[in-house]
């Protein structure tokens, strides 16, 4: 029996996560399906940042490094993220960008496997991860190389020269989800290390880095963690690896005694040695608000809702949009799909722009993918109904075929 809007509203009424939507500022007339690219604004953020500006910065000035605990933010926020990704206190640090953190950890992994030369990744990995690996391989020289395998072939591509397997758990375009546990085990069996990018995983459901035996991980703060545009990123280094390597970006806050102002570098003990420069305090304060919204929810409930919403989205699109050239680009099996749904269409960019014009915000990824993020904290099942209703209307009337919708913007 076809699903109707009343059934979607009934799901919202029974949703154990429904109350969390009130923790966010969302326009009434917008369906926001891009939380996997930029999370929504928590209601607490504006006031918290304003208070930091007015009091901590405006009144207490530089004393806030101690009085307001600014100096502790990278580790304090790291411990909060640790609860979301299956890490222990003192194993996660908030600092810099995902790209910079990846550089640090790749350098560490290669140094821990000096006799090996290959960084293995897959063809679906996010380009910045590949670019950083290419740059580091070129910088190190001595035969270091980035090698790519098809996603399904990664385990079979690990060999005796593989130093590190660098993968993003959830593919940014298709939403395909790697089996972290199995691939980490395969890497370790071959003597290689692993680095996992959790940009599309952290905050969307349970992650178990320690349980999977992951060696390193990175992730960003502005997607499912709701930290705001350009929010600081995080890195994970388990205790067993923390003091085995001095990361190459040896900035002053990674020093054992930053305020001794010594001429020579001595790395801090533990995860703090992966710090580099001064943290962006206002961004850190905003990120903490985002983290608190996620920590207020049950990770298993987040994952269950995202899976159910994805199944609903796929079902409604296939029922209501058949015959208009859309093909499913994400896995149909929810257990192998992240918190997003993706479709392919030759006019994907124009269709997405037409949806945005009607208040349904998804995004486009080249060459032909319509991507819809499913942030379970604030998204409603009724939003899925409205999104597919608008999509069906746009396709049926070819409303997308207007010059304004074909005009490419700088950000797609």
C-alpha cells in the first residue's frame, strides 16, 4: 500500500527524538536536507557566543584563557567527541581543520611503518583526503605513493607494502558505508595501520573506534556535530600510539611547556602533542553547543531513525518519481548506508536548484548526484514527504529546465 502523508505525520508523533528539533533554529518554510554538509544552528549557540564575546573577551580579556578555561577547550571538547566515537578520555583533540589533522596523522602512520611506502585509499574518498596524501607522499619522496582501489576491492588490495589504509567511513557522494571493523582487521593482518575519516559519521549514530581497533581518525565539526560553518575539526589517537611519534607541525601549543618559551621543541605527552597553533575560541564555543545537542540524544536512536528515514525517502521517490530518469546511487540496504540518500540524474544540478527555490535544501555532487542528508536530530518524517512531493512535481512539470537553475554557482 502506498505511503501517504498521514502515515509520515504518525511516525513523527511516535518519534522518540522529536523533542530535539526544538533545540535548533530552523525556518518554518524550509525542509533542510543538507545537515551532512552544514548542520543546523542550535538555539543555544548565538547566546553562548554572544556571552563569550561580551564577558569573556569584552570584560575579562586575556584573563579568560585561565578564568574561562579557553586553554582547555581542545581537550575538553575532544573528550565530549570521544563519547560519540567510541574513544576514551584523552584520546580525542579538537584542533585545526580535517585536512591539517589528516596530514599530522598520515605523517604519524608513515613514520610508524618506515619500511613501507604505500598509502591505500579508495576511488570514492573525499578529494581533500586524497590531495593531502598526494602532497605528503611527494614531500617524503623515497618512493612513497598513494594507490587507489575500488571501494569493494580495498581489503584485497592491502599488501606487504601498505603502510596505512586511509578511508572515509561514509562516502560523501553515494552514502555507501565501509565496514570499519572488517577493514581495520584486514589492514592489521597485513601489518598496516588505519586512518578513518568520520566526517559523515560522527554525530549521526554510534561509532566504535576502540572496538574496531582503529589506529587513527579525523572528522569535522560542522556537519552532524552542528558546530557552525568552518567549525574546528577533531583527531583521534589512541593511547597506544600517542607518544610513538612527534607530529611534523610542531607548533607552540603542542610543546610540553608552551609558556616556558624555549628555543627547542619538546613534544607534550599524550594527545596534546597533536596540537599546533592557538585555538579559535569563538568557533570552539559554538562547536561545544553543537556537541551538547548531539550528546543529549541516544546514538542508537539516531542511527535507527536515519535508517528508517532513508528507507522512507527511497520508497517515496520510487513510488512518486518513476519514469523521470532518477536512479538510486546509494545502497538500498540501510545497514550499509550512512545518513543520506543519493540519486543520479543527468540534470541533477538543475533539479537541486529547483528544489532549493521551493524551500527544499539538498545539494549536488558532480557529476550527476542529488544528495539529501538525513540529520535525525531535527529532521521530521513529514519533511521527507514534502521533499519527495516537491521533487515529483518538479520532475513531472520539468520545472527544473529554466536558465536560472542551470547557472552554476561557486558552491554546489
